[in-house]
């Protein structure tokens, strides 16, 4: 979809931009322990400043459910944000006079019950803070909230630098991709990604299913999965997805060999077995080396890759092997210019970082729910409002 960028807002000299950002950073004893999301704010703040304006930042933190929860205040983040931005950063509560600073962080939007209700009156109070609205929080774009949707109806609006880059990357991955397109979908449960799978089989040329999800599909096809994580009640659903994939011309790739153990712990005694040779006491914890070899061949003929979810229990060695091998192969192909690779979701980002492959992917989204809903083919409210 078409959307405006900050440059389309024109000269912002003497103007204030109300900017929706993601400040959901991990904290320990009042200290930010990972400033990745703070770093993502900087390009937009810099762009607003270059256009002559200042930024008032709206963000939520945690789930206070419309009440003031002191432990979820955004005030402790101000110092760390100032360090990242290299600018003075003020702090204010809604209704306060704004401090004279180039950047101001407003208190947690979810302290107001109207935020999650997309209340137009609260949106109007947010809009009164500035002259233009910029949404730079893709991670919150799947929610129609006062600070993401209703406010965009009240001010000239645009996508921020980080949001714009995200949307452009996602469009190249599934909106108007180069074929063949391959999707990797892993994780524990099919039930959490049913809509994703149902949508992807209509969009991609190859669908690689890994993690606990693969066990459900193997079981549906008559394989024994022993003591593995498996949603046996979804047998018919899994078979329907496979049928739909066949009709759409999408090749589904499941493990042909697996790594099994009798204990769910790191470095547990393990062995490699054919997918049709799993014993009753075995737990499938990773895809095997023959599977990895076959999947590398799939990546080799792909032009576009979309990845969400690990191939196995990547948090525990040696059951990270398939995830690491496939991630590194995707990173290598991307670095060589042979593959456009987009990945998203918390576990996915952690897995790619663990593999040392994260920096070579074309685009990494830190969004969770928004990334999944995009993979489901949904139009996100916070994005639609910018059109």
C-alpha cells in the first residue's frame, strides 16, 4: 500500500511531530539491558530534527490495563534514550506543560483505559501535543489503539523511518516478491500459526515446517512421534493444509530424519533416526542432517525467504544444529546477493542471533504479533491508517 514518509510532511520548522514508537525494552533494576528498540527510534527523531521539528514520543510499556502502575512508567527509560539519541530528552505526563527539549517522552499510553479502546477523545488529547503524526512502531501496528489508529485521522500523518523501511522490506518479501519464494515456519504449536500456514501455502513456492509444528504434520501423515510435542487433535487440520498446498502448487518440506532424545535438556543423550523410526519414548528435538542438506538445496534455488520460528529446540545444544545451519546458509546466500531474506518474531531473532546470522539477513523485524498478522495476510490497522 502507498503511504507517506517524513519527507512528504514538508518543512517542520517550529512544528512538533507526535511520534508513536516502541520503547518496550528489557529492564533490570531500573537499567535498560538491551537498547535495540531505542536505537530504532533514532532515525526518525533525526529526520524530524533535520526537517526543523521536534519530537514528542508516545509509547506503551507492559500491560497496565488502563491504570497507573508505577513499575511500568516510561520515566526510567529517558536517560538511556538520551544517550542513544545524543539529544536532551524531557519527560511529561498528559496534561502537563511540555518541557523545552528537542525530544519529549510522554508517560505510558496504556495508563489510560481509552488507549486500547481506540477512544477518539484520548486520541484528540494525543493529537493536541503536536502538528503532525508519525507512526514508527510497526510492532504495535496490528492494534487499533488511540495512539496508533484514531490519532492518524486527526493530523497529517506519515510512516517513520524504521516503519517505512519495515513496510518496504515486507512488501518485497510477500507483497511483490521475486520467485521462488520460500517460507520457514517453526515453533512449538501449529495452533498458534494456523492462519499463517493457511495464508502462506497460497503465496509461496516452498514451505519449510520445523520445530514442534513439524511433529503434528508427521503424525497427521501416519508417522509415530513418540513422546514428542504434538497436537494430535489437529490431524485433520494439518492434512487440509497439506491438501491446500498441493492444490496451490506449494511444496511442503518436513523432516525426513530427526534428532531424538529421552530427556528434554541440553546435551541429553541423543541419536539421529529416520522420521519413520521414532520409538515410543523418543522426543523429536531437532531436524536431522539429511533434512538440513535437503533444505539447503531449497534455499539455493530460492530468491526470497520469509522466516518465523526455529527448526528445533535451539535454546539447547546440540538441538540447535538445524536452526543454526539453515540460518547460516540463508545469511551466506543473502550476503552473496542471491537471496532476499526477511525474518521476524522474538524467538526467531534470538535464534538467528545465536547462529551469528542476524546481521546478514536483509531485514529483521523485532515485532511479534504484528509480524505474524502480516504473515497471515492481514491489513494492519496502524498501517492502514497511514494510507
